[in-house]
C-alpha cells in the first residue's frame, strides 16, 4: 500500500496518460473508415436500403401506401415495421453465423493481437477513448453498471460494454444507459461487417471473420468512437490477460471478487485465475481490487509490482466515508454482495473524476461516496440479477389481488448463489410479515456442465430448510449443449437425482423453457382458481409499474385493501436460463414488443 500510495500522483500525471484528458463531446469527430480502394469505399459507404418487396411484403400493398391518405397511415407504419424487422432478423442471423464454437476448450492467446488487427483495418483509434476497464469473477457486470450510472448521474455521457446479454444483443452496448435502436445497431453492424469482410481473402467466406465476442467488442469500440461519449466502461468477457477487450489503454482498472468459474480455461486454482485477471493491469495506471482471498491478493499484488502500477484495495461501500449518505439497502441492485461491488464502483468513479480534472488524487478522497453518487447507485438496474418480475392475470374480473412473481437471479458461482438465496429468502420473509398469502414457492434450477452442481445446490438446500419449496423443477436453457460426455438430459437428471437424494423430495424435469413456462402458468391458474387457458401479462419490474397497469393500480390503491395471493417462482443457477425465461414470459404478454423495450430501458 505504501508503494501504491506513492504512485497515485504519478498515475494521474503520467505523460503517457495525457491523451485521456477529457475533451468536450462536441469535439469528438465521428469515426469514418479510411482509404480503401474506390469500389470498396463506395460499397462500404452506400447507405443500407432494403428492397421494398423484401421477405414476403406484397409490393402492390406497398405501392398503395404512396397515396398518403390518412386511412393508409397505419398500413404504412406496419409495412415499415415489417421492413425494419426483416433487417433486424437479417442482422441477427449474420451475427449468429460468427459463433464458431458453443464451448470454450482453451483461451485464445492471440485474441488481443487479432482484435488490434481488426481495429487497424477499421482505422479505429482507441487512444481517443477514456476507458474504465473491469475484470473479475463475480460482480464485474454489476460494478460496471454502477460506475456507468454514477458518472451519468454526474452529467457525463457514458458508453457501457458488458456481456452476456439476456434477451437482446443490444443490451451489450449502451449509450447513456440506453441500448441502441434497432436501426442504429443494424447500421453500425453492417458497416463493421462489410469492412472486415473486405479484408478477408474470400469475401464470400465467413471463416476469416472474427468470432462472435471479438466482433461485438470491435463493434462496441466502433460505436463508442462514433457516438459522442465522455467515458467508456468496458467489462472483460473472459479472464483478462487474453481477452479481446484488453486492447484498451485505460484511465483506471478494477478487479472484482475472484472465485472459481471457467476453470476449464482459466485454471483450477485461485492463483491461476488471479494471474489471468491481473492481465488487464497496465504500467502507471491506478488500479483497484475488491477484498480478495489472501492467496489471490498475493498474486494480484505481485503482478502489479511487475507491471509497475499502483494497486489499492477498495473497501465495501458501507465502510467508505459518506459525503452523500447511501446505505447498502439503497443500492438499486439487491443482495449483500452489492455493498462490495459498490465500494469498488465508488473508487473507480472517484479515480476517473480526479483524472478527468487533471489533478492529483489523494488516497483518502478515492474511498468517499461523493456528492451526487447516491442517485447513481439508487437507480442502477440489471436484468437477471436479483430481479423480481410481477405478472397479473389478463382477466379483469376479481383477479387484482393475484400475482405471479418470478425471482430471477443468474448466479452461477457458490458465493453468488449464497447471496441470491439470502435475497430470495428475505423477500419471502417480507411478504409473510405483510400478510401476503404465498400459495406456491417453486425453485427452478440449472447449471452448465462445466460447473460443480453439488456446490451450487448447497445454499439452496439451506434455503429449502428455512423456506420449504412446494416444488422443485430442473430445466436447461434453450441453447444448452451436451457436455462431459453426457447429453443434456442425462446431465439434468444427474442434478435432479442429487436434490432428491439430499432432500427426499421428488422433482420434475422440463425439456425446455417453453415447456417450463407452460407448466408454471398452468399450475398457477389451477392453484389460484383461474381458467386453464388464462394468460399472464407483465405488471411490474421490481417496484416500477409497467405503464398499462398504472391506472389500474391507482384505482386498486383507492379501494379497501384485499389480501394478496402470490405465486412465487425462484430461478437461479444460470444467466442464460433467466434470460430465456424472461424472453419467453415477455413474448406471451399482451404487448410483447412494448414490454420488452420497457424492460430494456428500465434496466439502464
């Protein structure tokens, strides 16, 4: 720490970092693709247009729209939406073709160099970005989201790159908290796709294109350089040392809590994992870490010494000095672990703000919840992380006291499952204190084959003893793959058998998420006395009401309180399972498009 403290001033005044001093966003020119051959330049810059009879849209029907009468307005909008939807589907199909493998067998040690080559081909100069780079095992996405929300609340225009996405690839790249529109995402996608295709030996062959994550990383940088932003918060995809994002020259780095995940590629010991994560540390760049196990901390400190960067441990937010008082319970992301993530986010935000002001930072000022941080921490949200979605029966007759609550938490490490179990248990306790009748308490679990299912189930056994589940279901996510020489079915049966052996309670296995939601809806309808085919619509995300229900809810509050009945479903073990379930639920809502876009906006 003494060495780190003495280096803080150097980290903020180093000439090598001067290019990161913030300039007004109005001076950031939009990035263009520079000298290619004239034909290729013409093809590259030709605006994207879709044939007006594309994908089954009747050309005569489209021609009739040219009359411009008021009766045609709805038809014109519908046709335009069909064209836009067709272009979006074409973009998604092209992106999915970049997935070369479904499982990671090893780290690609050439990923950083390959990403640099793609950036050079596109003439993208990352030195013009002011970057906060974050690695870690647990909480790196949450920490990035908190930093983004804090700096946006302070008036800066932000870019955020995270992974994975749950329901829409646009979640990964956000400008000022919002995902790009479909149209803008498609435009940037095809600019990058066409350009990189031109540099391959065979423009008709996708084999020389970057893989899925590396392409999205390059695309994110293209977007950040094209949109006027003040700061880019970049989450590492896997590991750090050989991750595609490790091409940046950051202003400040952060490493969140380390644990055992992706051991098949990162290593089987915490020391090996820490070595990979420490690969993002850069000479002279101030860096922070959340509290770590002693052996992990030793590796991080040794790597920081070798690289020549100051490394400080960020305390939990509850231990930071408070200029703008914030309690852990005030953080928009729920769960006790968020206190640790928020502490790191506070340090990263303070460091970036100090560096932006081109002045030396005092160590004691880095761990202070500064003025204006409270709003950023309170408003942060993320999909599938301790998220409660409330659904109401579509029927309008005597059903306002009935709710179906999905508790989604994509925790997939031991520590995060423990935190999620405590979060869910606290919600059950709160409902009981408020005289909410809980008619069902159902657990849905799955984990991929590269994880220790016995370890992940242990906290759920504890939860079951204190808050007994009425039913336990096991269901793979829609894109689950055979693993460890076992089929998905055999793997799922193995997990279910362990639960039954430990608890003496029977379980059920569902084939896919569609079957899962069908089964849960049917059981809810039967339990709550609704018609068998009753549908359920999105009512709220946490405490935020979905617009169509706001007037109804206000009317309900004006009436005498009626005892509420709640059908609870707790889904954990896999982010992909949470994402697939969320997407399936929204697709069944009365207004699926509006519900999905609202969820994406609300998770900013």
